[in-house]
């Protein structure tokens, strides 16, 4: 025995062996282009990473049909008073939390529309929670407690096999929700058990198994595209302008004026006056300026068109 080491107590029960899984997903394979990465110059390391990253958008482009199907499911669910749920662990789960958190300030969407569930709970945003992703029952319990018939449950798992995620999707399906799996493994067995499967072929990582890299980038791109398209379809964008944003600081208050100027062609002074008359409501000011209607008429038209700018303008044009 090494000097200073403590001899184990023979009367103490041995610690139970923890389960081990060998994952065969593409994200776990070695990338031949980054072999001997640790021997490269700093510039060469960055070049290898950058060249690998450039392949991700093309991989996402190959699954646009599946993303579109997910958008349509989510739009129908939200219009019907239901919700979208993200279930994930580790990097994938954190990206789901990030996407859901950014929708309210960007599009003024109701906070209950998108709900993010992270294996291990809120603490897992900042540190790894041991064995949380292997808890399929925990995922099932989480989903069963909050998912309802008509909702959409999106599972986020780089390998496509994360037990917490698959447990949540199975429970969501049992509740009558539509289910989607987004992963970086086109060969995932779970593809057959969900309504929509988005398998982005990002291949082996530069650092073997580090799915915070290409797989994470792909998930971020897909989530950005998915949630933004949902908001566009729900009328929270006019042309390419954020007309439902929440102005919580000086920069964003200035953006309100910029949006009105861009959308209407009016001067900054006219736009500021219209916004003031509308009580700071950007949509009302926009509809009033574009249609030439009084603020009260613009507000009434928005109410009659479920707050859709295009719909309100059509009503006022009759």
C-alpha cells in the first residue's frame, strides 16, 4: 500500500457499480481530420474547428422539411391554446432553455408557450448533475406532470438515445402530445417512435464526443430557425421586423422608432408622435400610420384580427 494511504474498511459494503454504456452514435467516433490536434499550432487548431463548423449549415439544410413539419405542429398547437415543451440534458438541454428564454423578450410571446425542461433541474444549467441524463423515469415523471394532449414535446439529444429525453417523449406521447426528436444521429433507433425525427448529420466532433461543438451548433441553428418560423407564422413579425418585441432598455426603445420608420416610410418625428398617441404600442402605431386610420380604429382592427398586423390592415382597407 502506498505510504499515507488509508486501508479500506473490510466491513463496509462495496459501492455499487455504476452502469456503463458504449454509445455508437456518429458523434462518438473519432474525426480523422483532427487527429494529433494537441500537436498543432493554435492557428491550425482554430482552422480545423472552423472548417468543421462550416459543414453544419449544410447538414441543417438537409432536414428543412422535418423542421417545417415541426413548425406546423407547433403553430397549430399554440393557436389551439396548447404549449411547446423542450426536454434535454447537458448541452442539448441548456440550448433548449436558452431558446425558450429568448422568445418572450424578442417576440413578446406568452411565457407559457415554450417550456424548457432540463435533466437535473435548474442547477444543471451551471454544473453537470450526476446521472441525471440516464434517468428515464425522471423524464417520464416530468413530462407526465406538465404535458397535455395537443401539446408538442421536442426532445433534444445529441446521440438520439438519452434516457431522460426518451422517457419524457414516451410519457408525452401517452398524454396525447405530438413528439419530435432532434439529434445529431441520423441512425437513432428512436426515430421510429416519434411523430417527427430531425436527425442532423454533423458527423464526428473535432474533440471526440464533445457534442457541445458541431452537434450543439446544429441544435442551436435548428432551434433558432424553428422558433423564429413559429413566431413568423403566428404574426409576430411584419415583413422582417420585430413588431412584438419588448422594449426593456434605451437601445430597444430606439429600435421601436427605427421599426416604425422602416415599416412606414414616415419620418422619425412622425413615428415618435404616432407611438406616443398609441400609448407606446408599436403594432397600433404601425397600423395607424400604414392605413392612415386613427389610433382607436387601428387598435380595434388589431383586436378583431387577433392582433395580426396584416389582418388589421386588410380590415381597414375594406
